[in-house]
C-alpha cells in the first residue's frame, strides 16, 4: 500500500508527502488553494514516478548520463526519521542498496526535509557521501507549479541569464525577456540563475516567490500539447495547468568528497497579500 503523510500548520496551511519518492504532491498555504500541479492521471503507486508535485532527482538530472532518467530516488520508498517529525515538518531518508550499487557504485544517504509555514513551504535535499571515495552527481527538485492557464503566467527574474535550449539542439542562448512566458514546448536549463524568481498567474492574480539555495541552475519545463499526448500519466489538456520551475544542479556535476554532505533547497512563498493589487495591475496592463 502506498503511504502518505499529511503536514498541517496552526495557520491552516497543509502539505502532503508520499513516502514513494519523498514526493510532495500537495501544498495549500493558509487561506489559499492548491499551489502544486498533480496530474489527474498521476500513478500513485509504489515504484512509479508521480506526474506532478515535487519529484526528487538524484544522482542524475534528466538523461545527461548513463543512469535511469532523473535517477531513482523518485521511485524509491523512503523512510521517515521519526526523531525529526512534527505536525508541520518531516525528514525522510533513503540509502544506497545492493541494487543502486549495481547501477552506481557509491554509498550515500539522502535526506529530504519538508518545512511548512503559514504561507511557505521549504523542501531541502541533503546528500551525504557515506563512502570512502568522492562521487559526482547532478540533482533537482523538479517542482510542478499549478497555474490556471500557463499562457497567462509569467516568470520574472531570469533576464539576461544564459540557458541551454533543449528544444533547439541544446543551443546556448541568453534570456532576452524580463518575463518568461510559455507559448510552446519549453525545456530550458538556465545556468547559474538568480536565486529568487517570481511567478505570476495573471488569470487568478496569484503569485509566488521561488527561492533556491545551493541549486545553481533553474530548469523551466512545459511539454506543451504534442509531447503531453505521449505522456501516459498526463491528460491532453493538462499542460495548460502547469509550469515546472525546478531548482537544479544540472549544468555542472558536483563532486562530493567522502564523508561530506551537500544540502540544497527550494522555498516557495505564496503572496496572497499582493493578490488584489497584482490582479488589478495585470488587468489594466492586459486591457
Ligand atoms: O526537467 C525537464 C525534463 O528533464 C524534461 O526534459 C522532461 O522530460 C521532464 O524533465 C519530465 O521527465 P519525466 O521523466 O518525468 O517524464
């Protein structure tokens, strides 16, 4: 049976975390509605990757090497560290096994901590090299954010950042726009991106601050219509309801010496107070 934890904060905010993948699938800030996208067709089964929420990617981002795409932590059943669990916070962990060592011969411990506050959620991934030799890895928190209509969302903070355009032969480009908008298949790795971004859903007026720590890159992904049809765990129209803004360590692998730890995090903060003002401003601009 697939196991899920429910976190709740006295303010009324809540989050859900599946042990399969240490996968956050829901985040509802206080007085708000769902902020993470989860596909209607997501496979909520042990050993299956979940389409939506916050998949944990390690030790390989995407198909950048010989390992399974995005690694295996997203399909691994994690354990709860009961000494680090409260109503609004939890730490899960997983370690190497004989079968992971067959794929990748390195001992490790991964920990994922989810901290829920009234208007924010912070997800932190710690990788510990428990072996006697250094290893290199890439990683991401592959966050799927919910939007009412991705065509009316805009992501600010990436102006002038260099990115690898995976939909255009991996060409290196410069972001020329102050606001990234999605109007076709988008798959970009922004290299050494600014740590704080702002996502505005112009349809609802809701917005989010997205802050990454020690994940130097940002991945922006939307499969758009054609690719979505090929994804068995996503409905045809659902690409309109999501945008992935991923905290990533993707462009350059990180080398972790033996017995050392690396910790990276992504914090999402809901900006409800700005909502009426932003909605009004956006309405005036788009009229
Ligand atoms: O992070 C973007 C990406 O690497 C895309 O290229 C796309 O394939 C996406 O991840 C989803 O991958 P998945 O294996 O979950 O279908």
